[in-house]
């Protein structure tokens, strides 16, 4: 293997996330030198179309002019200040805008610095709320199978993707789990157009049994992303919200991945017309520039903490970079772009185009079980058998092999097991959507033409 100088030095010391480092022996890290729009350029000048928005964070392209300018201006003015007892204009303006844009009733904004820590904040707030409302028995969280909420221990506890949390089971919180929606393999044989969400009964059963001890239900609205872009209808969220009210349980909407326009609306909860008790936002919040997250909550929650100091009811949680001014000014510029450049409307045109093209291209390909899409997220689920929907065994790493073929062709298409997905920056143009779909399709076909999987299927 011919490694560049930087690749060698990387492998000497860097431990990469979400990676078996031994894989890098035959597939070394790609050194990216430059990003521009939807493209990344490696040290040899090779160009990659970023179809996954660099781990779902980028919205308006790499090295975006407007955002870079906002960042640089802020950097010359104020880079950081302790956020206890101090504040600054970017955080204030950002909080005002977020309150205006998120579902009605989310009037309070708590800052943190990444998705997982936003989840920890929401879990802790919900628990402490109930303690202070004299409900000390409420100390368990209810979450769904196939949920993903990050990888710190609290977030892992409410996660349901075995790949990430299995080894840590002895360390995790004792949560209640309910089977989540699974529309592709619907156990009730409903279709997306004819679905009255009978699967909500799985949650209801758990609430009937455990509501007394449950403080909150946490969910990823509309798309269980890390589990393989599993999509479900807004009616499920609506029912969930009703159940939360009925059983006196908080609803935590984890919009870390789906917020900021990914599902077609600025926030996914809008589509169900609901206001959760907590909404966690990160990833797209800064358009992929800097780590920042917020937990939005209601006046009702806020007031349960508001008292004389001696009552010891304050929410004592902080991160060194809480409300970082650089990150806040970048997030403000992101919201300005949404406003001034009519992004949600433009995205609607692009996502309609992508749906038509991709459905045409993928539906008849062998081993493509389903092409599904919500807003600016499209997913291709590969299966061994289209009739029975039998998945490929995960150890075959079908998605990973196709990912490598696509990279050769200049398309960055990271897989989630047997699911490949498109989550492009919003600045993608229609002819680039064509190209993205074509390259993905070519890569899938090339893999199955050359692999022994074919033989085993017959
Ligand atoms: C990515 C993600 C998180 C975790 O965010 P990090 O910034 O990676 O810690 C939490 N929830 C969801 C739904 C996510 O997709």
C-alpha cells in the first residue's frame, strides 16, 4: 500500500471515530485539503461529491462565503467568554430566533456543545423536574428499539442500536424499551398511505405498565437516522404526544439529525403539529462549522427550577464551551440564510426532483428492497431477497464495500449497515442530484456484478 506522508503520520498517532483501525491497513484515511460547495478535494486533487453532508452537519456547502465571513468577524471581536453570569449578543439573538422558529411554547434555550451532551441535558432536566415536582419514582426513560441519541453513557442508555451499546450494557441506565415503528417491515402490514399507526400500541403497553416510574420518552422525530434512515409518518408523533399528556410523561424530541430542514420543514415536529417538552438541536445548527447544541424547553419546565438559591432547585450543568460566541454567530448566519435565501421552498423543489429520479433509478435494481425519502434524506435499503426482505448478514459489509466503490468514482456515500443514503448539502443542483444518483447506482451494480453474493442467492 502506497501511503502518502500525511497518511503515514496520521496512522502513527490518530485514533479515528467509529472505525476498526485495522481496516485502515488496506483502506487508509483520505486526506482532505479543501472543501468547496458540495465537493471535497483530497491531497492529490481528487474530487469527491459529499452526499452525506460530512456526517449530516453541513447545510450550505463547505467553506460557505457567508458563514466564513460571519465566523471571521466574530473571531476578531470576541472568541469566548464564561457563560455563567456573562452573556453576549450572538447567544441572545440566536436564542430569540430559535424560540421564534421552533414549535410554539419552547421559550427557553439551554446551550451545550454537541448532540450527545444536549441529550444528557434533556434527560437530566426531565428527571430533576419530576424530583422537584415530588415525583421521585420517575427515574426511568422510555425509548424505542433502533433509536440513536449519541454515545455518551446516558445517551447510549436510551439508544437501541446494539452495535454501539452492547459492550457497555453493564454501565448503562435501566431504561424501558418499546418496539418502534418499522414501516418497511411493518408487522401490521400497513402501507405509508394507509397507516393508522397501530404500532403505537407497543409504546402504550409500556406506559400502562410503567408510567409511574417513567420520566420521559425520547424519540427521533420522523427518521431513526443512525439505525438506517428508518422513516415513519407524522401521525405516530401525534399519537405519542397524546400518550405523553395522558400518562404525565415528558416528550423529548431529538432533532439533532432531522432539524434544520432535513425532513422538508424547518423542524420535523412541525409536520405533526406538536410541541415536545424538550427539543434537542445540534448538527445542522451551525451548518457544519462548529460544535454547538441547544435544548429548547417550555416555561413550565423552566419554572420548576426557578426559586431562591437556598431551595437548591437550580439546574447545575455546564460545559466549558457553553454558548460559545463563535459557534453562536455562525448559527445565527445559518438562520439568516434560511430566511433570506428561501431554503425550505427551494429544498421542496429539489427533494421532489430527487424522489422522482431516485425512485426510477433504484426501484428495479436487484437487491434494492426499497428507496425511501423524506425531504432531503433519501435511503436505499439493500436486501438479499426482495420478496422476503431478508437482510444481508452485517458481517458481509455490503454497504461498506459499495461505499468503497463509490469513493473510487468520486462519491462520498457513507453506509449504515445495508442502507446507503443521500443527505446532501442544500446547495446541491439538479444536475448534481442526477450525477449523485447515477454514481450510486453504478456502484451498487458494479458490486453485485462482481461479488459472490449473487451465486449464494440462487
Ligand atoms: C448525531 C446524533 C446525536 C449525537 O450528536 P453528537 O454531536 O455526535 O454527539 C444525537 N442524536 C441524534 C439523532 C443524532 O443523529
